[in-house]
C-alpha cells in the first residue's frame, strides 16, 4: 500500500533535534523511513503552538509510517488536542497510554470529554486520577478540568468551591503576591467564574491582582485588559466624534436655514397673505398672476414692476438681459423670415 506523501517538510527541520529517546525508538524502522518520520515529528513539535492544524498533518504523516511507536501516537494526540480535534486526541492519547504505560495525560483526556459534551465522564476521570495522588502540576490541571465540568453542569457554586480549595481556601486577591504559574491559572479561572456569576467588581480585583503578579503575562490577563482599554478608548473617540458632528451639523444647518430665509426675504417681491410680515403695513390683498398677495407698502415700487417680477419668478417670460428696456424690442438674430421661430436662448 502506497503511503500518502504528507505535507511538505519545512527547510528548518533537522531530525537531530528530535528527543534522543524517540530517536532510539525509531531505530527499528528502515533508515530512510526513520529519517522521514523523525523530520515530520520535529515539524509537528515546532508548529504545534502557532499552526496546530499543520502540525497535526505532520504528526499524521509520521503515524502513517510508524503507527506502532508510542511516541508517534503521543505526537498525534497532542497535536490533535491543540488543533481542536478532541475525538482523535482522546483516541490517540489512550493508545499512547496503553502502549507506554504512561498515564500523565489523564487531565487532557478528561478535558477532551468536556469538549465532546460529556462532563460526567470528565468528572469520573478526574476522580479516578485524584485517587492516585497526582503530582502538583497534574493536580492543578485536574482541578481546572473539574471546575470546568461543574460549570458545564450548571453547578457554579460547586465549581467555586473547587477553585477556592485549590487556592488554599477563602482566597483573596491581596494574597496573590508571588504565585507560580499553576496558582495564576487557578486564580484566572476563579476570576472568570466570578465574572460569569455577575460579581464583576470582585472579578476585576482578581484580574488586576493576576496582572500585577504575572509581569510576563503568561496567563494573558494583561493582554486582555489592554484590548478592553483599547476598545473603550475607541468607543469614546467615536462617541465624541459623533457628538461633535451632530452639534456642528445642527449649527451649520440652522445657520444655513437662517441665511436661506434672509435670501428669500430679500428676493421676494410680495408676501402671500398667510405669511405677510407682521411689521409691514397691510392695506388689503391683490391678485397677481393668479397668486393672492397682501397689499404691503413697499415705497416707490409700482404694481407693474411687482407683476413683472412675479411673472419672471413663475417662468412666464424670459428675464431681460439688463434694465435697458429698449433692448427688449430689438430684432433677434435670424428674424429675416417672419415665419421663423426665435431662438430659445
């Protein structure tokens, strides 16, 4: 059976970077095959944090060539877990445990059960592991999975008790001074639980204490705070810009409206009866070109001038070129033939 070639190997891959114990386990393979498997394992290990999907492809390529080697199955399980393929991760890590006798992935297996929607199975695996007196590092992982499974089941009070006990009982943010990474992770999970329960003020105190005790930001809390502050600043700037736009726009609109009213007042030759100026002397009404106007005292302006201006506004006659009325009777160009229509312009 012809094997699939697998993904292309990066140039930086060097089989000598593989752990010595794994290189020893590969000695039972054909030399060329062992070299290819070693290269894929090195690629998987180098890519698992930044490109877990590609790392999983390399680990699978190694499994296709050496499925009976425990370290290869371990590599596939770890890569699958990071890539979010929890069913494959659980399957491969169980195979690794059977083949090697190493049960150090019990917390990871329990977390896979959580991710697959089986929190009861996760709790069962946690309790089995706790009965064997696990080491400190594994104990932290098991407590985190246990608290998460309790939350999955809606048992938030029980989850809080699990984390509080792991933090020493009745923990306070002030006590989080020089903790190790395990304690920081437990504290982060506890702060997130408090926030989910609506205790935002207390959760904020915990997050601040974690950020202060974690200068290297191994928990990611400081980065989260920075993102939230950046989003808040962006929202404030956008709100201020919107308010400035609305205020300035309103002022500009009002000024433009006032100017338009002034222009209309200056150009309007007569005032309709329903909007006649209150401070103008009205003596009656006059109908000009079908529009009824109030008789307002405009001084020396004659009725004929008013009628001409109204007609011009209504578009009934072309506007005069200038105030020299003698030009209105000049013969337009091309009028040698009386039948010819005058130009439109």
